[in-house]
C-alpha cells in the first residue's frame, strides 16, 4: 500500500445543533482511486462528504471538531479560504443542478468567476471538458441552447463537465445517479472509471452494486460512525464486521 | 334534507359575497370610464391646464407623477434589493433578522399620511429640500420599501438552493454566486415586485400632500427641487379646491380614468406575470 | 487572493448596513412623531388632549380635544369592518372552497386588481357616485357621511382581508377536511365546523390587518366623510376621522405652532394604534402557524 493519501479525516466529530451526526471519523482517500461511501439513509454519509469541500458551512448551527487534511493541510484552518478549497475539490450533486443558462455558459462559469478572460482558452476548455464527460458529441451543435432542455442523464454529465472545467484535483459525487435511469447510470459509472486516471474520486451511494462496480475502496457508515473501511473486494467478499455483513447482504437498510 | 338546504343557502351566501366585491370593481371601472372617456383626447393628455383649471390638459400632472414615481423607485430599489439579499443570502437566522423582519412588517403597516408627516418634518423642513419632487420621491420610496423587500425576498426564496450549491462548489465566492446565479434567476420575480410597486407609488396621494404636490404649476417641473402637479393629487384638488367645481369635475373624471387605467394596466401586468410563474412552477 | 476575500467582506458589510434601512426609517418615524408631537402637551394635558370634546385648533383661544376625531375613526372603522369582514372572508371561502381551478385563476387576480386601485380613485368614486345616491336614499342634507366613508373603506379593505384569509385557509391541512367527510359531514358542515375553526386565528389576523388598513386610510375618508369635527351621533352625519384631520389641516397649520404639534400628536396616536394592531396580528399569526404545525 504505497498509494499517496490525498484527503485524510482525523478525529472528525460533527454536530447539527445538539444532534451528534458524525462520531470520531478517521478515514483516508488515496490519490487516483475511487472510494465509495455506503450506508443506510441517515447514516451521515452525505453529511461527511459535504465536509470535504466545506459545503457544510452553508447550514447554520453546526459544529465541527477534528481535522480534514487536503494534501496534508487542514482545510478548516482559519487562514484557508473555503473558495480555494472548493476550487480544488469539486462536487457533483444528487439531483442534476444545471444553471438556467446555456450549455456553454454552464461549463465556462467556473472559469469566468475565477477570473479567466481569455476567450480561446475558455472555448478550448469547454470543448475539452465536454469531451471528457462524454457529452461533446450530443451537444456540440447546440452549445448556446438552455441547459435545462437536456435530459436528466445529460444534465448530470453536464454538471460533471462543469466540475472538470475548473481543474479540480478531487471530485465528490453525492449519489450522482439517484435520480437517473439505468442507461444514464451506466454512462456515468463508465465516466467515473475513466476520470480516476486524473482525479481522486469519492462517491456516496446507497446502491451497493454501484459501489462494487466503480470503487477501489469502500467505507461503511452506520449511525454516524465509520464501521469498516477497506478494499472494495474485501469489504464485499469478506467483511470483518457483522454489521457490514448484515448491510451488504441486505438484512437492513 | 335540512342539511342540504343549509348547504345550498350557505354556498349562495358565499357566492353573493364575491359577486358584490367584484360588482364594485365593475362599478368603479364602469362609471369612471363612461364619464371620463368623453373628456380624454390627445389634447387633454398633452396640453397644460388653461382658464383656471377648467380647460386644457393634464400633461404636467402626468409628467409629475412619472418623475415622482421614478425617483421613489430609484431610491427604494437598491435599498430593498440589498435588504432582501441580506435576509435571504447572508444572515444567519437570529435576533438581528427578527428585528429587521419586524421593522419591515411594521413599516408596511404605517398609515400613508404618517409617511407624509415624516417627509414634511425630515425632507422638507430638516434637510431643506422644500416641497419638491425630491422630498416626495424620498417619502414614497420609504413607503414602498417594505413591498419591494417582500417581493424580492419571495423571488430569492424561489431560487433552488441546489444551484447556489453548484456555484459555490465550483469555487465561486458568495457574492459572485449571488450576482451571476441567484439574481439572474430571480429577476422575473423581482421585476414583478418592482412593477407592483410602481403601481402603488403612482396612485399614492397622502404622502405627497405636504411634500411634493401643487395644484397648479406654470408648465413642467424644472428640477428635482421644483413643486410638481401629480395625477392623484390633482383629482383630489379638482374636487375640493378651485373656483369652478362643475367644470373641474369633468376634468377630474378624465384624470381618474387616466390614473385608473395606468394603475390597472401596471398592476394587471404584474399580477398576470406572477400568475403565470406560479402556473409554471406547479 | 487576499483581495478577493476583502471584497467579499465589503459586499457583506454593505448589505448588512443597508438591511437596517427599514429599522432606521421606522425609528426615524417614531422620533419625528415624538419630537414634533410632544410639545403640544405643554399646552394641554394628555387627558385633555385625548378626551377633550372640542377640536377648535384655529380659534383665538384654541382647544385641542381629539375625542371627536378618535370616535370618528372608530365609527368609520367599525362600519368598514361590518362591510369588509363578510365580503372579504366570504369571498375567500368562495375562492377556496367553491371556485374550481379555472374560476380561481380568473377571480383571484380580479380581487387583487381591486386592491391596486388608488385610494384617491375610491374617494372620487365615493364623492361622485355614492354621495348623491345616499343623499337621495336617506333624504340627507349631505351625502358625505360616516356611512359613506364606512362603505368605501369597507370595499377598499375587502381585498386585503380576502387574500390574507385565503392564505389562512390554504394552511389548513387536507387531512382535517378528509376526516370530516369520512364521518359523513357535508361540505357546508365541514366548512363551518372544521375548516373555519382551524383557520380561525389566521382569519382573525386577516381581519385585524384589514382594520389596521382602514384606520390608517387617508384620502378616501378625507374626501367622503364630510369633515365635521363633532362627536358622531349617527352614521348619517358628517364626521372627521384622525387621518382626515391631519391631511386637511396640515397645509394651513403654521410650522412649529400649537396646531402643527397637535397634528403630529394625532399622527402619533394613529401610529401607536396601527403599531399595536400589527403586533397583535403578528402574535396571533405566529401562534396560528405553530398550532397547525407550520414553522413559526
């Protein structure tokens, strides 16, 4: 195991008001690997992934202790700007959430808000991102139509392309296929496998087959605790914890 | 059987209530249109009053209302937008927000004539703006501020949280998210609120009684510090002042029709847009 | 990158400061009313002012008793309530319970349109149409009476009451209604015994805010109430409510004189009254939302 650690959670506790949502989480995400986080709904997996790019800060009355290290530096350190963290750690959400703008503007948005003005560069980047997200062929002739006209699966790939354009190093997927049909889901999974060459990927899913298909490592969460973490193959074939076994064999959740 | 009859009578009662309400709307529009239409002509809309307010047109009053309304919106819109943005996008829920919310609600309930007195004491007297477009606009701007805030808030709340998150996750700052994503998405709703506010301001009379309005001015206003004629005030003045009540009454009908049409059209557009937006979002 | 963060802070600062505008204006109004209104109490005591029966502000020995004005406001407002409560609540019930989707999409905007007509137009309508009508009907020396003002104000407040009551009705959970149908109640029984009680405090909020609007309304009462500053004895006589007194007399009151201060003191009474109404309405509506399990 000489893989480089990209993100590391150290003794993370998280509270919503008085609810103890995450309890002493210690977890590593390796570079250029796909890590799946599984668990029944309400287990804290979505809460956890949103800490990794500081999206939790949008919700008031929460409290965090412990550290989350990105390339060894704590992203919650007072000197670190959340905006900088989010540029490096992108996120794809449960429901496709394109902006009510054109396809082109959706992709270029991340560049323009970060001060890129060079038109040619933006054009190239949009094309490159759409190609990487396997959407270019379908939309290249209608880049200036509204993104809202795309199908759900296309919209989700657009959201992935949008994240790729800002050149983040890590992409967080929060149940990216929850609202998609099986064919669109297959396309997204294929894409994730392709993307891991260049990116560190974390995917939250309640679909165990999906976790088995796309991930290298799997973490199992239950009631705010990390129950087990290991190579996906091992987790699914020889779980060490009874609760993990009960969950993946479908006895609850 | 008895239950059935009670139900019939009850429903009939409710039907009568809404019929009477709408009958009044119909009656107001009918009487004012029927008698006002005879007075309205191109000359009436574009000429200045003549012969001691008994002949000529009402152009200065229309222009005056336009200036006052424009001024009020220019003053209230930035404040209202900023306040709504603060409440919806920045503020953590808490005591500060409650205080602001309660003051908005109460400001909305202040009688219009009280705004007039406030304008008189502060803008006319204290700041020495005199009875002028400026004083009237500022007074009306304060009056309409709560309306702009609440309609903007409604529009901002209708913007899905998910696209705010998408923007932030791409490394956009909060302000850039608001400027590039939230405001453009909320724009139709905000505009509806602004249009409604224009309708409200254009018809208000009591706040400009002592701050801006004059029954008669020579020609058109020259600067922001001029007194002006204004359509709603003109109606009131024609009915209660002046030397020729009978001749003035005909002109008052014309003025009322112009004001009524203006306000109904403006509000009608806003109500229509709002209804369509509601329809679109289910 | 530091610069971007500072810029963000500046924007947040601007919005935070501007957000307090409403509070500043509200406090400003209170300060102005007290500052300009209180000096009158050097001339007359508070009880003389509030309960004095003679309002002769321009006599050589002026009297500043505003009881006639207060009573006129109360009379006219109560009259308006008698008009706007049945019409407003009835219309809301009709819109909510009987009108189909299609009817509703036409009727609701029409009611809203009624709310957008300027008060001066209502006043004008009252003067030229309702006044001669009432005069002939009751054989009066003048049609400009408390009754006239009540009718017009009532109609003006109807859309306010209607849309707020409609909101209150829409908060009543469907399950209440279904439960009532399930035990065999018909629609009318369900409406009167389940829906209206459930929406009760929401509807009372609507009525209070409607009243608040009627008390503070100026132009219509100025134009149609007749303007006599005497203690009202009948709805068929002219009266002078507080708002009308302020609007009619401020133009002639010498700035800084007793009359001027007295008018500001009336405005203060008016402001405090509507303030109390609004606070009560807010309080009731908050409790209403909690009762129905909605977030406060």
